[in-house]
C-alpha cells in the first residue's frame, strides 16, 4: 500500500514508526512518501488548500483549515511526555508548505523547543506555495530546519497538467524549483505514471525524465494513476472523455522513465501500482539495471494478460478496455 498509518477510526491512527504505539488525533487519511515512514507525522492542517486536482480524492470530503497552535503544541507535549524523541518530522496535511511563513516559523520553533535533537522537518507543497513566498522567506524557512519539500509534479507535459487541474505549468515549476534549491531546500517529487492516458505513456515518460534531468530531485515517488470512483477523472473515464492507460502501458512508461533518468547524485525512487502486485524501488544510478530488469520481467508477464486498469472497484481484479 501507500505507506499510510493503520486507521483505527475516522480520526485516530497509530503510527507504525513508534513501537508500542503513540496514538495521535488525525482527521482524514494519512498519506506520505515511503521515505518518510520513520518521521513523526505532526498534523498542522486538515485537508488541502488547493484540492482541485481531477484525480485526487484524499481530501475531497474535508474542509481545509489550519490547526490552532495550541493543538499543535499539545501534540508535541504529549509525544515528549510519552518518551518520544523524533529526529525527523513530517508536517501534515496535503500541502503544509502553503501555510504562511510566520505560522511555519512558529511551528518549527515549537518543534526545536520540545525536541532539540530534531535534524529535519519535511513536508508536501505545491509550486504555487513556493511562488507565494519571497526568497528571504524561503531562506528563513530553510534556516529554521525545513529540508525536504515534496512537490506534486505528476507529469512532464503541459497539456496533461492543464487537463488534470494542476496549479502549475512546466515553466513555473522550473522557476520555483530553482528558487527552493537556491535557498538550500531538497526537491523531491511525486509523479503518476498513466496520468497522460491511453497511448501517451512513452511520450509522458520521456518528457518527465527530461524535466527531472534538469531539476535533479533527490527522491521520486511514483503512485501510478488509480481511478477512484468519486474522482472527477473517473467520471470522465466513464464518459470516454479520458481513456485510461492500462497497467502494461504504465509499466512501459515507468521503464522508459527510469532508463532516461540521469542523476548528478544518488536518486531514491519508489514506484507503486495499486491494482497489480508490483513495486520497483532502489537508488539510481547504482540500482538502475536491476530495476530495469525487474520491470522487463513484469512487462513480459503482463503482455499475456487481459488489459488491466487501476480503479477503485469492489469486484475482484479490475475492469478492462
């Protein structure tokens, strides 16, 4: 699965990185990159301030709001009182970097006050979150301990970004990623193979590799496109406005992406496919050939299958086109 916490109720989860369990109140679904599984996830907001991507249902049912500082501090106090001493924090929810600079600095100050050994504070964000902050603000946030920013890049094709309702185009992404890297942040990326639709996977894989070869992320998480019934994109697929790619196409796109990636330094990659039992992960360039071999085996295996599309369907398997 997607490295979420184990959900015990709508609001209470237990984080797997704390043996014995440190319970926390969390409204909504926990979703973070697998590289953050050992970070303590501190809720600072509920939902996503943008929440208009056609494919996403994680926050559709939530009204976005920032959590009171008193609640955030109470959570830090509770963790400390239970003997917790996390070295890495991940701020939730959907785009925590969208909080105002003053609020983020107050939160980082609280974290360092309660946990002086904290080494890094990471979070999700958007291109427009970065755009809204001055270079001076970015430097101040970096100096306050924020390290990794995970951005939902999703695709290397402008028309796909527009169609999916993303809040940026490629030119904006290039400029804003350059700004955060100049300020000292580490750029990490979320992408979705299959997002360009049927017949366009190799085009998208090529364009996305070109984007990353220029921007040089340190981590890439690929949540291959999954169509939930409540997503606007699923309704468009039902109406044949959007034709989803098959999982075979997604595997082929992923293989081409990995083949074309050129890194200046180590790049950690983790790719998920929710409908089929396949996951490929490793560090480039060292693991590239091993990862490509694994994809080649999966591709050959799925050539013999009926076309499979990842969708939230209650029946076994998936529907096909």
